[in-house]
């Protein structure tokens, strides 16, 4: 492998469930593997919030491919602290900027899942493209779900109000149905490479319950209102868009197809029959596509 530094920053978030994580720097050097595996901990932000570094299956696959990966839980989620505010896309983008600065990421590939795509687009429009060479968007909400002038076929505000009300009422019960019938869409996922088991549902509920209720409600408010169409102009680097055609909460035509039109030169890969839970149901294929993309 060449000794050129190659960093990989990703934001992986479950849009309506609230499980949040982000991966960042991959280093293209043989010494990176041992170093990357050994580093975990917290990044302390300017406002005192601490973001926890975390790992998942795709991070391991990418590290095994020779990249340095840094992942973090979004503020209010996972093992990061739960501040009283800052659950909006400007702050999320600023948090990402601090993670990049704290980790010394260079020549980074930013990859976002679901809600995380908005963080990437807002980061690029707010902080510029320095140190970023590629972008990957996996089942993301870009360029926005909400109905508006740039998205006349978008989702009505009442839907997002319903999500917030269900979270306030009984989020544990709500998560179970949402994950089974919408996020993973278990029936549809039976045809996938890795059918979704009850164990996966239970694990996902546990992840979601780590998030603070305030963080969940205000994050729904954030992704339920934002229009990222103007931010797409800042996505000027090679971009990969991966999305399932059977995605219920983040419909393919409403998001991926529009994002591909709005980002010049973007490559769109449609996973036929895949749901929003493709990080799990199509994990091997997705890992291969990500590794091919960041290696190219």
C-alpha cells in the first residue's frame, strides 16, 4: 500500500430511530491497522460536549482493507454526552469539523448514512472542502424529506409531529414496531443477503435507547424541516450514492434520485429490493462498494 495518508470520515445515523454514529479517518498505510484498532475514547468539543469514538462491522472491514477509520456517536446519542441543546444541522456540522480537527484527518472520505448525509452536506457548505476528497451517501435523507418549494412531493409536517409524539408517549414500544415494519421492513428483508432476525431488532432497540429523549425529539425536528438542496452545490468531489429501492422511511425517488441530479458527477447505485436497513441486510455488498469507492 502507498504511504499517502488517506482518511475516512463517516456519519452513520438511523433517521427516525435515533441510533447515531459516525466513522472518520482511514489511513492508507500498513501501520494504520494496529494504531486504529488501539484508539478509542472521547473528543471534547468547544461547548464541553464529549463525542465517543465507536466501531461497527463496516469500520472493521475498512480497517482490514488498510484504511484508518474514526467513528463517533452524535451528541446526545450512544456514549456521547447529552447536552441541553445543539441538536440542529449547523451544530452537527460544526461538531464534525471539530472531530476532523481533533483527529488530524486529511484526504478524507466522508460517508453518511440516513440522517448523517445532511451533516456532510452542511459541513461542506459551512466549512468548505479542505481535507475532503470524496463523499459517500448511504440511504441518506439528502436533499431533504420535508415538503417545500424545492421538494413539492415531500413529506407533510404532520408526519414528523407524529414521530415526536410517539417518542414522547412510549418510545420503547414505538421502536419495536418502527424497526420491524419500517426501518428494516423485515418481510421485505427476507429476500436480502442477510435476513433480519429478532436479535438484530433487539440489538437496534438497545442502541436506540441509548439516545436521550431530548436529542431524539429535536433531531426529528431537525431532519424533518431542513432543505439541503442549496448545500448540494458544495459537494464538488467524487460522490457515491447507495440506496435501496424498497426504502420506506427514506424513499429512493424522494432522496437518492434527487441527490444524484443535484450533485454533479455523482454515481448512483440502486440496491434493488433493499430497505433502509441495508447496513445490516446488505452489509457485505455495501462494504465491498465502499472499499472500491475509497480505493479508486
